């Protein structure tokens, strides 16, 4: 089985032992691309010890300063969470998520993002993902060890790659990259500011966060992002022309 | 979910840390009955540390001198192995094995037996089992960490018992109705007309059809449709004010 274009991203891992255990879990399931965002301590002898025979994965691990860098070039992005309260996100069972990720990775690199041991991912970090992965677990004690969570996701990915017919890929063009999505959101925010749009719904969630979440659920491809960017630009330029007329 | 009559048996575990990690993995998947056959070192602070919030599973663990004692009272017994060479055994994929074990546990206690970290189970030990469990893994690096193997088996048992993630409902508000969506699309088209936006991408699909499809993929709820309608109205009203200024 060729190594797939699937990246495992750990955000702020606190225990070097877990990083090593993750490398081993990945290699057991034929994954090789590990990215660490601001690891507390790496490299570290404890990581090397726990990696066992997977020191090649550890040696090839990239360290980045930001999640955005870690996701550079990625299309489909899934993030893990054990929280129940995340609203407006698409939440998928790990088994279905694995099928989706494997299908997406045929077109452009995909990523699975894991948060720090105690704190998990912030809402802002979750919003970089198209969907959140939920691992079924005991409701009374649902928080898995970080490396265990990676093991379960890697296992389902391994099965999804070896298993049945690949799930449908709805897109003709590649999925928009994380950078494209960030630029789209920034552009969107700029236009909302310009048209002085204020949210009057009582949703309890900040407006841009809400917009991010539903646009991530749409799993936009590059063409679709270009269409939206084009519309935003048209809104801006019409306003500029109109503004000139007013002088 | 009631705790099932499924016993996890570790034969001669060498690392106390692994015993702790096993306890946590079990509790995460709602298993509680752990039996240790001649553990090298137990109890141990490292085991307690790695058990995290699963110290109750650890405290209730039984220690026995023989595998036979550990299996006392059990009906169906499955054993794990990463070896390919075990002949004349029934070998079952972990997913199918989980279904079999859960069915058997309705009638009498079942057990899953794991060998020591480096050496695994002897042929004599494997022969106490009705079947051998195989976990799919990278053929070039198939040996999983002991606690990881327990985690994967416990996860499949949890699923087989009916534990799964409730199908995702990300929404606080009801999904927007078909009429709401039609009104949104009509409004969207009106604004595109007003800002004189023309699609310059070569997508081959008519612009509004494209927009409809990606907004449908987002599965918008009523609030989200209201947000988009509000933005469209804001674009229109700013243009009207600006237009008045031009006269």
C-alpha cells in the first residue's frame, strides 16, 4: 500500500512520550507524515523510546510555529474533539470520516488535527476543519489519551484504504486550501465591515465564527472559493464607484 | 450501557505504564474487568499515573498466577497475535471478532487475552482460545504497543455493543425549509444582478446552480439563512443609499 497523502497534525503536544507513541501508531497503520505545532519538548529521549521502531517517522516530523503552516497545501481537513457542545460544525463518526479523508486524499493532501492532551483544540482551531471527528466512547469517561486517539483514527484510515469502494468525491476541482479559506474569511469580514453589517440574530456565537462554520461544512473547492471572492470584490468595487459618485 | 461480561486478560505484562494505559483504554470503552497474569511489577506508580482517571479499573484488577485461573468461569475466549504463522487456528478480523465476543458474552463471561510486550502468547496459551484476533496493520511494521492493541479491541467491542456517535445534528435551529432556501437563492440572484456580477470561472456549470449546490452542501439552518439574507439586504440598502447620493 502506498503511503497516502494524509498528514497527522499535533497541536501543542505536552508529553514527548505521546509524540513517540503517535509515531509508532502511525507507522503501524502505514502513515508517515507527522507535523508538530509548537511541541512543548521535541526532540526528546522519551519520544524516541516510545517510538520504538518508528524512529524514521519521528526523524521526518516537521515542527511548525502555527497551525496554518502545518496545514499548508492541504485540501480536506478534519479535527478531533471530545466535546459535545460544538455547534454548527459537521460532526462525523471516525469510521465515516476515515472514508471521507481517504477519498479526499486522492486529490490533494488531507490532514487530521489533534489538540493538546488536556485542553484539546480551540474553537478557532476547529474552524480550520471541514468536519469534526467523533470517536465513540464511554460517555462517563470519554477523553482518550492523545496517542490512543491517533491510533484509532489511523486504524480506521488503514481499513478505509484497504477496504471497499472509495466514497464519492463530489468535486471536479481540488478542495480549497486552508490558506485560500483564510483569505476568503478575511475578505468576507472586510466586506461585512464595509457594508456595516451587524448580526441581529440571537445565536450566541460570534458572526464570523458562524459564517466560517457553515462555509467549512460546504467543503468548498477552489472554483467555488473564486466565485465567492469574485462576488465579494464586486460588492466592494460597486461601493467604491458609488462612493466616487457621491463626492 | 451496562458493563458487559468481557474480561481483558494480560499475560506477563512487563511495563507498568502499559498496565495503566490499558486500564484507561478499557474505561474509555466502558470495560471494567482487568486480570493480570504474573505481571512483572504491579501495583506501580507508573501504572497509576498512566491510568489517569481509570484508577478504579486498576484498583479492581485481579492478579493471578496462571492463565487458567484468569480464564476461570469464561465461555468464549479470543487471543491476540501479530504472527502470521499460526496454523490450524481460527483467525478472525478484530471487527468480526468483536461481534462474536459480544454475542457470546450474553450467555457467559467472555475473555480477550493479550501476551507480553515483546514475546506475545505462546502456542500453548493461544490454544486456550476459540479464535485468534487479527488487527489489520502495516505488514512491514505490524507489532502494536500492548495498550494500543487493547484500545483497538476495546473500541471494536464498544461499537459491537451498539456504542456509536449519534448521527451529527450540528444545528440549534431547525434546518431551513425548501421555501426558505428558494427565497435565499432568489435574493442572492437579485443581488448578483444588482452588483452586475458575472462569473469568470470556466466551471461549465451555470453560476446560480453552482452557488445553490455549495450552499446546499452546507446544510444551513434557519438562523444561518437569516444571516445570509441580512447580508444580502445590507448590500442592497447600501447600494440604494449610495445610488440616491449620485442623483
